[in-house]
């Protein structure tokens, strides 16, 4: 055998020499390619800057639009080329060892052709860069002014200022309420400073109309009145002069007004209004600096003057109303009945004259209008001029999106809604348009959306903020600017989701390609076999994100291997994935976001562990019980989500993978079962110093060593960034080991104890030192005044849920809780309940209350509920436990509760449940 081996090694010598020569030549070429790639990166930066600059044009010409499209496609192709080059380098990395040397040598030879192809692509791209630069010079795009229109467009908001009262629907209540507030100080002997009413809401909701109706109703109470509209680029001097022209002044006062500069104009207006009670509408303010510039023209003159400001932006509304005497009113979409009244009145002259055959299609049309009065008026006006034929209504319903662009009668609504979009900076425009990947009226979780934005490359770190923080700022900025509708706003003011009311493509409409011929992002909300066959013949190599929201179409989709440049693959909610060809998953080198949530898949597709750029892996509500060993190689992963929810029961039967400690970028981990995992894996959790959210299951079957390991990891995590800890157990697993948690988790914001175990007392580690703890959900055997006093010192606490195993034996007096907005107390014993009263000054910000009420115990104290001490209360749910009490006493207790609610200044809604 030895001579054979020697001969083989001897033959390998010349071969290795040739390979060395080839690789040396290739290294020379590689250096050249690297230089070209660096050059392309520089060109790419310039292209992005050009796109941002020209995207800011208010009215780009067709030439500009065509050029922008060319640059955008060139930028995409350049990014793809750079990514392919980086991937080729990754394939050629040596891992060490003689076997790896041979393997990498062969692999490098195999990639010579690929690298030469990349070099060829670079040449093509550089030629295209020269072409678009020449086209820019040829069209003289640098000389194009910011606005290409020479005429002054008619302000689409003017019609709202002069709307006839008989044509209005749904604003009578708010109009009368706000009008009363505006003049209630009139007969007061006390002088009042100027105050502001800010009306805020999205475009088309009727802010201007409401402001004008209030103005008409109360203008006789003021000595001076004026209405001015503010553009997106306000001219303060012009606005001030416009006000002066509307208020009474002495002859000669406005002499030489055309020569006044901004400073003199403001001084003259202040002189006019100094001793007058004035009423001013400032319509459509777009920025805080604009308000700051305008407000100084209106003096604080102790005459109970009023300003009504309208805006689409919540931050602006808050800036307009800094004082206790100011008021913010948030516009809401019209209710379904009010929408119908307005719609039918415009078409038939009365809301009672609609034929039954039009009811269904009209409901669908109104749903698309989303309660926006402007949209309802525009669409109904369009239908009023069409034949009263059901097919015509159906046609309008199907084409509402495209009709906004094409039908002259809808120009008003289009321009109103476009104002908000055009005001957005380029990055927010991109983030907003991305919502079209989801169906109309779809609720999109905040975390899902921001993680996808990051994966798409829309978000960059800035000013010391992480990508996650920047992305969440973009999410809230879109809400702040009334571009998306917030859903499920928490007590911390954060929305857990938003509702999509943007529709780009729906029904049978399909837009497959852009002008360059490539599909970049693909959202499939419905597809049949015919459309699927069309899609199968398309070039899918450039698709960056694939979103599928329809389970029925999954079997028709082309193989996943055809989507080779995917960054985002979101299959959430799609069942039947066993019918879909996911071979080639390992070739999706660029994938950053992968969601199989609520798909029911039993295991990860082969190749998933090769997705080394993956940042989010969402496996919630699937049937996956075990992760492949190679999962720990995904060291860029930030979000690993596995928890299941079956029939309302959380189940976490997945083991923590050994080696998880190497996944140092993990920020959120959910669904792992501590007891089923190895002790070493549990201990490795402590190495995840970037972790801010941990959700794990802990069963009673494990030994004390598991708890020690978990506690050790929690101590390490608590000393770093841990913000949220959720512990689940379907068994009564003792948790006293947490009393030894040290150092305290100073960043902890949420602790949720979802288990059948009840702690004998408030945990020792829950102290006022937890200055960030905002959400607390714990189980106690019983609660005492001492427990409530301790918890009441948590100054950041916003929501407190106490689940009691035993009924309190004495009356509980609540004090403290300076920031609490929600208090829920549940007695699982269901025999006696509790009797809770509130000390004056306790829970000054409480909005939502749910309590048991022990009728027999309360009888001794005279049925005092004391909700009058809760000044901000909005809702209360009281469970009356009447064991040992007479029927008349139960009724008396209920009457006391309703009476206290009735005399409460907020008139909170109260639900009483008799147990």
C-alpha cells in the first residue's frame, strides 16, 4: 500500500503546481475585480444620493421620472453584483486542514467562470453608469427647478372652508362640544390667556370642515376673526398680512403694507390684536417650526382669545397645545351609519332612498373609503353622474384605486391625500409604500414590519441608534403623520401594530414588471393556476422579497430556488407548505428575514442552516419540535421565535440548541423549554449579552440544577440589556429561586408570570430599584396592604395584573402607583372576592380598572367604592361576589358603583358582573 500512496502523492505534485499558478493568476484578477467593486460602491452611493435628491421634486417631469427609474434599476443591479462577488469570496474561504485545502482549491477553480462573469457584469454596469450620466446631462436635469409648474394650483382645501351645513354628516356632536369649550370662559370674572384648540387627523377626515363649523357657530363672541391656510412651505409674512386684511383696523393702518417685511408685519398684527378678543383659524400646519414662526404674531392678551389649528401631524398638534388650557381633538373616521348617510344623501338626496340591490356593493365601496368624508363625497359625486345600474357601481368599486389617478372628478381627493405623501422624506416614502405588500385593511405587527424594513436594507444606523431603534422611529413617524392607522396602543403609548389602508394591486390586477423588465418585490395576495403559469415564465432572479398571504396559491408558486436574491421570505399564515418545492433553500445566500409563522410545518426545510445572513427566523405557531444542530451556525441571527399557541395554550417543547452561546447577536428568543434542554445550553443563555427579550417554559419535572443554571443566566442577562422576561409553565412550578436574582435587572420593562404557581409573597427582587419596570403580571397566594405599598413604589409601572389564589381577608387600601394606567385584580377562588378602596391621590393616572367586589365585606364599611379618587378613570369592570350577602345588598352595592361613576367628571363606562 505504501508504494501506491507514494506514487499518488508524487503525481499530485505537478497538479498542485499547476493549481498554484492558476490561483496566482486568479488572485491578480481578483484584485482587479475588488478595485472595480470599490469603484462601484462609490457609484452606488452617488446613485442613492441622486435618487433622494430628485425624489424630492414636487412635480417631476416624464423625463425625470424615466431617468429616476433607470438609476433605481442600475442601483439594484449594482447591489446584486456586489452581493454576488462577496458571496463568491465567502465560498472561497479556507477553513484550515489539508482536506479543506484541497476542497477550497477545487471550489476556487469551479468559481473562476463565475468570477469572470462578475467581471463582465461590472463592465456592463460601468457602461450603464456612463449612459445615465450622459442622459442626465442631455436632459439638463440639474437645471430643473424644484417645481415644474408655472401656474398656481387651486387649493383643494378651500371647498371645506365653505361647505354648507346641510351637507355635513357626523360632526354635529364634536362641533357643539368644542364650540361650548371655546366660549365657556366668556362670562368668567377671571381673565384668561390665549388658548389653542388643535384638530389633528389624516388628510380627508374633515379637519378643515369641523374647524370652519366651530368658527361659524362662535364667531359672534369675538371682536376679530380670521381664517388662513398654511402651505407645506409657509410664507410667514404673507400669512400675517392675510390675517391683517381680515380684521378691522383704522383707516390708514395698512398704508405701505406692501413694503413691510416679516418683522414689521408681525409687529403690526400684534398691535392690532393687543386689546382684542380674537378668533383665528390656522389651517393645515405641517411643521413645528412653521407653528413657532406663526404663533408669535398672536399676543397673549388676557382676553380669552382662541386659535383653532388643524394639522395632520400629532407632534405638531402637541406643540400647538403645551398648556393646561389648550385642547387637542383627534379626528376619527366616520362611523358606518354616518358614512351611509353621507353617501346616499349625495347620490339619492336622502339616506332612505337606496334600492336594496345597491346595498351590498355600496357597503364594499364605503369600506374602501375608510370613513374619509372627502373620499365618500368624491366617489358618491362620481356615481351621481353615472347611470344607476348595479354593473356601473361594481365597475367603480373595482377601479377606485386607479380612478383616483384618471378621473377628473376625483382630483380633489387625490391631491389632498397626495399632500401628506409628498411631505414625507424619501426613506419614509419607501417604508410607507412597502405596506402595499400586505392586503388592504390588513393588521401588520410592528415587529414584523420593522424587521422586514431592516432586512430590505431600508434602515441604517444613525446618531448612535441601532437599526431596530431607527426602524421603530420610522414606524411611529408614519403614525405621527397620520399615514398609517395605529392598532392596539399600549399604556406606554406604543402601538403593537398598524392597519394597512393602502391598496396598490388587488383582485385580478397584476403588475409583473417595471420598465427595466425585472420583478424586484413580489406580494401574492391571490393567484390562480393561470397567473401562476405566467409567473413561472418570468425572470425571478432579481426578486428581493416574496410575501404570500393566500394558502390556496402556495402549490402554484415556482420553486424557491428560482428566487436567488431574496432578502425577505414571508409565508406567514400559509398552510399546505408540504405541497411547495423548497429545495434549494440553501442557495438563498442573501436571505435576512424568514417567516414560517402559523404555517404548521413540522420541520425546517433542508438548507435553512446554511442561511448565514439570516437575522429573523419566525417559527411561532408551527409544529417544529426540534431545531437542527447547525442552527447555531447562524451567528447573525437576532430574532429566534418558536413559541406555539394551540387552542389558547402556550406550548414550548423545543430544546435550546447546544452552542446557542455563540449566537451573540440574538436579541429575542422565545419558545424554548428549559427543563427539556441540556444544562449546558441553559447556562449558555447567559452569554447572549445582546438579548433583550426572553420567553421560556419551565416545568416542574426538572431538577434544582436547572433552576440554578437559569438563575445564573438571568443574573448575567439582567446585568446587560434584558428588557422583557416571560415565564410559562403548564404546571405549578415554584419560582422562589428568582428571589436570589442579583444584580437586579435594571433595564427590565416587562415581567409576565404565566403559570399555575402562586408565590407566597411579592418577590424580593421586585423593588423600587427597577426604575424601568412598566408591565407586571404575577400570581400571589394572597395580597396584603404591605404588598400593595411595595408595588405602589414602582414609579414607572403602567400596568399591573395580580392573580390571587385566596381572597383577601381584610379591606385593601390602595395608595401610590403614580404612573399606573391599568389595574387588574383577579381572585381565582371565586367565593368571596375582595374589597378594595382607593386612598385619595392613589393611582392618579389610572384609566382601566378590573376588580372583584366582596359585598359582605363591604357591608361593614358602607359600600364605599371610592372611584371618585381616580381622576383619569375611563373604564371599570366590577365583579360582584355576593356569597353571604342578601339580594338587596348586592343591588345596593351595584347602585353605589353606578352612582359613583355617574358623578365622576369623566363619566367612565362601568360593567358590573354578578358572580
